[in-house]
């Protein structure tokens, strides 16, 4: 399974998505979280000719159940974006929380932005910590938001020197 996944990744990295699909299918059938996530995204976002949205959601759910941080985040977003019914807030929150605990940068940033509207200082501090972790993981948007918080002292002590260093 791991060999199938590695072959798929190499093909995806070289831009050969079509050739990667059989390897992704094989690894996903073997319950490889990364393969399930990538193949699920290809289906869900119609990035392949044979795209099947239901198959995409199934694969993303499978990857989330296997503990893939990106799949957990995506499942939270899918749950929150249901146009035809009320979202399952508990499920969405649980997926987002698990994804953030695994240091998924976008999940961390999402929590920080959500908590930025709070009057609760502890949530503002926690949001700033989330931005720190997301920035460490390479999320440039989180780094910019962190810089703004450091300049303004939102959820942290003002630190103009550090904010300027980030800006530079």
C-alpha cells in the first residue's frame, strides 16, 4: 500500500494526475489515509474526468476516520456548507478540533479567525497561539495575521519589534 502511495505521489508531483489514479485507487482501497484524501479531493472538486462527488465525500470521510488532518478539516467545511439542511455543529466542531490538534495550518487559522470575534481574552490568546502554530507550519496568511496581532496587542502583549521582524 505504501509503495502504491509513493508511486502516486511521485506521479502527482510530476503533474501526471491521470497516471496516478490507479495507484491512488489501490492505496485508498488498502485504507491509506493520504491516498484516500487526495483521491477524494480529485473527485470532490472535479479535478479528474471521471469525477464522482459522492465517491469524493466517501473517500474524504474514510481518510478522516483514518486520522488525516486535511480530511478532517475538509469534512468540517463540507458539514458547514450544506445548503439544504442544518449542519451538525458538533460533528463539524469535532473534526475542526481534531484537525487543529494535528497542527493542520488551515484549521488552526480558522479557529483563530473564529475566536477573534470573542470578547473572551482567553479565546483571543488561544487564537493567537493557533496563528503561531500555523505560521510555524508555513501558513503565510497566519503569519500575516499574527503580525497584525503583535502590532495591535490582540490576544497577546504588543510586540512591535517582533511584528516588524515578521513584516521584514
